């Protein structure tokens, strides 16, 4: 029998940091939610026996040995993002008694793989989801005293997880665009407490919603090689060290709309030949390291400004070469499927890639050490974090466009 563990409280902070949440949502717009309770009244005929709810509705305990699925009454989804923590207080059966996650109101079973339920199993850390795509699994076992922090991004429709101090980033993507509820499935006797629930609307396509910081996160793209990627304490700079080709992503998720950010190449002893920057899908595979078109990534080669990866077209241009000390600005427009880039503050944006599909995402800003680079340190800083900007208007049949000239008589005629 496991007794309640003693684990230091991990405070909830609304500001991102290098040790903060995984793929980070904008902190602005999330506010603490009062009230709510664990209940079986959400869902289709979920059994209510053998469950005790205390602690002003925030603590739920299973007192029997039969499967029980219980949801918290306050929802996220349907345009609302949120974050919350679940503290494992007791587990009577060797940490095997719970699955913790998120469910929709359509859930009607507490079975091993209940439909409309995405969760982390406490015994193994395995992520199971029949209403979205699992991006990363397993995480780590959850013991009494452990604290699991979930973040749901309504625009990206992703669920991220952090267990104690270990950040796993996005674990499930493609969740349905409907109301979703914090949920737990009990196999055996156990006790859990929900804390620090916050929800809010984090902008949308065309809104100027800042990412409010963010940080480099070695596990942002779970399937890719991150060994050799070392974010600094601020989370704003990352060192890529050889041998190998480590990839590191930034924590801000870009799922739709138009985004802009700037990176600065601080150090590359091969004058830019050892490094790349661009975008990578959260679910990108190891093929991205070979720069094959099958991998959902797009890279700017710093040595000459050329573009490699998925989404290329023969009529796309190239940026200029990037040398240590230079800044490289990006603009990703997921409505048009284009990636633009410019080197230097005064340079004009050039479309370097197109036909980037929103369905391949969500995406993160990423940097990579080139295959075969010398064992020299490469250091890159996020000069201006990704933020969502208003996309240029798209014309439709029936629209009226008013054109106003800036001069009355142009030098070379109209």
C-alpha cells in the first residue's frame, strides 16, 4: 500500500519560463476559475457509486474496486483554452489505479480505451487517446504526491502535460472542437485533487495576440533528436552542440492564422554553415534530419539563405545568407500556406516556401544543427518571440476594393 507522498508544491505561474509549461499558450486571457466539482452527471449514464467528492468539490476519491470515470464540471474547448493541475494524493494499488486527462461530454464508458477520452495512465505514463492523435508516449509513472499540470490550447486543439518539474510538451493533438472536461478514470481505490484551474480565450485568427514570451524546449518536437540541444536559464537562447544534428523547438504553438518572429544567430564558428532555422511540425518524424520533402519541416540554410524541406515551390525565392550577429525574421501565414523570411531589420520579406498545409501542424519555430557540422558550438537566440498578427485580407467575389493614390500626378504616368 502506498501512503500519501510528500512533494513540494509546484506553484502555478501565468508567466512562461524555461521551467514553465510545455508548448505555451498566451498567458494573457487566462483567469482563475472558482467553483466546480467532480461529477458523473456529465456523460452518458456513467455510474456514480463508490465515489466521494469533498474539498469543496475539488477532491475525488474512489472507495471501491470497479472502473469509474468522473469529469470536472468546468469545461475548456469550444474556443476556450485552459490549464489545471491534478495532485495524486493516495493510490492503494501500486500506482496502477488511475488514468488522468481530458474527456468530452460524449464519453459513456470507463473502459480501458474509452472513446472521447485522452489520458495518461499513472502506472506506466502511457498516453491513450481515441479522440485525438497521440504525439508523445510514454511520459513517466505518476506516484502519490506527484503533480500533473495539463494545458489545453483551444486554437491548436492540443493537450500538453508536465509532471512535477519535467515538461513533456504536447502529448495529444487534433482534439475535437467541442467542450472538454478535466477527467479521471479509477481502476481501484485512489484519491485525487484538482487545483489551479484557469481558463480564457486566447485570441484567434487575425487577432494580434502576443505569445507572451515562451522558451526553447528540447522536447517540443518529441520524435526528433534533441540530445545536444541546451536551452539557457532564460529559455531565450539555445546552444546546439555536436556531434549529431540536434533540433530544438520554441514552446509557442502555431496552429492557424498568421505568425511573426525573429531569431538571432549569436555564434557559429563555420560562419552560418553549421546551422538552420525555420519551422517544424510538432509531430515531425526523424526524417526531418535528412531534410527530405516527406518530413513536415521547412528550413532556411544560414550559409546561403536557401530553403529546404517540405512546402517548396520552384518559383519561391531565397533569403540572404545569415552570419553571426544577423537577425532572421520569419512570417508564417497558415491561411495562405506560406513561409516568408528576411535577413536584417530593413530587408523585405521574401516568400521562401508555399503549399504548407495547416493539417500537417501544429507548428513551432525551430532551429537545427546541420548534418556533418564540425563539433563547434552553435548558439541562437529568440530575438522576438512568435506572436499572432493580422493576416492580409483575402478578396472574394463581390468585395469592393478602394484604391487611393499617394500622388496626384505620377512621374511616369498612370
